[in-house]
C-alpha cells in the first residue's frame, strides 16, 4: 500500500501542478489578448491623430502661401506709394509757391480796379 499511496500522491501532485500551469497559461493568454487589443486601439488612435495633423498641416501651408502672396502684393503696392520725405518736400515746395499765389490775387485785384476806373 505504501507504494500505491506514494504513486497516488505523485499523481495528485502532478495534477495540481498541471492545473497551476494551465491556469498560468490561461492568464498569459488573456493578458496577451488584452495587450493586443490595447495595441490595436492605440494604433487606430495614432492613425486618426496622424490624419488630423496632416490636414492641419495642409491648412497651415495654404494659409502661409496666402500670406506670402498678400505680403508680395503689399510690397508691390508700397513701391508705388510716396515716402514721407517725398511728401514733405512737396509740402515745402507748395508753401514756397503760396506767396506767389497771394501776390497774383493782389495783382488781379489791382488790374480789376484799374479797369473799372477807366
């Protein structure tokens, strides 16, 4: 009986170990599936973010292009505008000729008076 009980104990111990190994294998399988699902959801999330970033980059590139064109147009128009110094020169020249206009008006009034007196 002693050998039979020894063999029975070994079989029971082997069954327990086998059950423990099967349980560990089941837990590892569940963890692997969970990791795989997390990996897939993370990948999908990253792909969505990547697509969104690409569209934002395209939009920003178009805006930059428009701003560059606007900047070119502004620079072109600035070339056609007078500088402050040029306007100041013209103002000075205009002021220089103002006394001549006043003298002319006086001259015209005198001429009119002379003609009226005749």
